[in-house]
C-alpha cells in the first residue's frame, strides 16, 4: 500500500524513465558454457563454494576508500571485469538484491522488503581498475537512488523480448 502511494503518476514515470534510459540497449551476456542452454530453464544447478584469501578480503576496504566506494563495489567491479574477459563484451549487467527499506518507517519492521536491481557496468575504452571502480560506484549509487521500482514492473515496462531459456534482463 505505501509503495503504491509513493510510486504513482509522475513519481513512477520519473523512476521508470531513469531505468528505461539506464538499461536501453542491453544485450544478453554470452558466456562460454560447457553445454548448450536447454530449451526451457530448469533452474537446476549447483553451487561452488570458495573463500577469498584473507589478504584479498582485507584489501577491499583499503582499495574502496580513496574513491568513496564500498567493498561490495570493489568486488562487483572485479566480477564485472571477469565477466568482460569471459564474454568479450563491454556492457555487463549483474542482478543484485537490495534491502528495499528506503522509507524510514520500514527500518524497524519485521519482514522482507527485497527488490532486485540491474547494475550495468560500462567497460568500454579499456579502463584501469580504478577507472572501472569509479564507473561501478556511480552506477551503483544511481541504482540505489532509484531502487523503489518493483523489479517485475521494470521488466514489464521495458518490454524485453522474453525467452524460456534465459532471464529477461541479466544472466548473472
């Protein structure tokens, strides 16, 4: 109810306009796979657990601090660089959950207010890692500022070509 009240009319249109502009022209991330995609997603998979070495984990805040980024942004930039290397594309979109508790009244409430954000990274021009981190920081902060549009509504609004083999907006 409160979300419907906050996001209607001009407010909703402004949020949707941001996302339409931000996600215009995104393409399916073509990653090398060991087998072809099935005709219909099965959602069966597995996990691969790993631990970052302590030195790497402890270096993330130190690397983030000079650019005003967070350790999450450092790790996202590294992940974007890895996806860029594997796919060969300069345009990478990663889906990430966000708490969805922007109205102050929701902070003490019990429950899940989760939303999904499409975090787009531009790796064109062969940026240094510091340059990429700056781009990821800006894109992430912008996405956080526009996080209230429900993901389902965003997918509906973008009128993306739907396929039974892939997620409509991002694959990772």
